[in-house]
C-alpha cells in the first residue's frame, strides 16, 4: 500500500528586523546622548557669555585707568560712576610710601642668588628720587540683584611730584552716568 509521505516542513527562515525591545533600547540611548549633548552646549553658551562680560569689564576698566595721571594730577580719594546701564565702577587712589632701601641687601642678594662671585644687581634707592607712587584700585561690577559679578583691577602709578603739581583741578574722573562707548 502506498504510503503517503507528509512533506517535511523546513522551519521558516529567520525574519530580519528589530524587535520592539531593541527599538526602545536604541531610543533610550539616543535620548540620553542627546540630553547630555544639550547640557554641554548650554554650559558652553553660558561660559562664553560670562567670558564676554569679563572682557567688556576689562575693556571698560582699561578705558578708565589708562588716562589717570596723564595730563592731570593724581590725588588720594575715591570716585564711582556708571559706564552704561549694565556696568558700574568704583575707583580708589591712595599714595603709597616707597619701599625701604635695598642697597644694604646688594651683596647678600647676589650670594643668595647662587653665585657669590657675581656682582649684585645695581639697586636704586627709590626714596632718594623724586617719585610719588599711587596705588589705583578699580572695581567694575555688573549683574542682577540676585547675582552680581565683579572684576578688581589694581595697579601702581609712578608720578614725579613736579608733573603732579602742574594741574590741581582734580585727579579722579568725574562720576559718569550713561556714558556710551
């Protein structure tokens, strides 16, 4: 009797594609990476804006400090004002006594420098010369009520007393309001 053979079925070929779990995992990884990237870009923008503010503050400070003592005398005192709507300044000028004479340290300084056979540097006694030293401190502030930023600039100016007596009309800049650059 003839036997019917049932055809042997081969298992179907594996279908190609992604499962739902793989798609969800890929989306989660993408979302996390995108969130980290946005956080990095946000902090970069904040840092760039902050650097621009500090650069503007230093340019304002330079514009105020450069002419001090040039063409007009320096005097002890304080002044304040505004550069514009955002930046304010406070300036203090104080006369500084010259440092103690260092001539007595000449030979000892050369010996401490490492070679006793080398002649020490020529040291000029500043107190014997006719030079007045002024310490100038400028503080530039900006920001909001809740977050205020400031930059402090300190320098020394050497002025001969003769040139400092030429014009006694005033030494500090007049307070400004709304001065535009």
